[in-house]
C-alpha cells in the first residue's frame, strides 16, 4: 500500500472503540475518555520518534447487552481485526479527555493480545492484511 507505518514496532497499544469501525483511508474524530484509552494514547506517544506521527491500533469492542460501557475493556471483547491509525490532531487533557482526529492506514490482525496487570493497558503484535 505504500503507507508509512511504524511496523518495526513489536507491540502496538490498542484503542478499543465502542461504536465505530475504522477502515484504511477513513479520517474521523473520536473522543477518548476511558483510562485504558488514555493509557494507549500515552503509550503510543512515548513510542513515537521525534518528527514522526503518533500511531496506534484501533479495533471494535464487542459489547453485550449487559456490559457496563465504563468498565475495563477485556481482551476477549476485542475484535481480532483492527486498523493501524495515525493521530492527525489531538486536543485535550488527561483530566477532561481528548478529542482526536485519526486516519486509518493499514488493516491488521491482532496477535498475542495482552493486558498489563497493573495498568490494564492493552497491547498486541500485528500482522498486516492484504486489501
């Protein structure tokens, strides 16, 4: 596809979306307010080299009828297919949450998803999927 992604990363932070499916080439605004989501954003920023765009993986979170939307995202509730996205704009703070403008770059399969026991940050290895 020729898109510049940081695919040399071994583990990617995961941002779980509740009501949006992002596809490559799509640019959308999202609000980030859950602690796990803000940790993923912070981790992505820490992994970014100077002068490079911040990138992370977004995927859909499966919500059951009785799921608490403010509860922690569970590994088993994540779709296995996601998208590497680039954060084009970011505005906000940790206390109020963030407004992001994200653009989908590459469709990926999430492999070896893990959750940090203390922070609950979700990360995964990825495999790029052909269009």
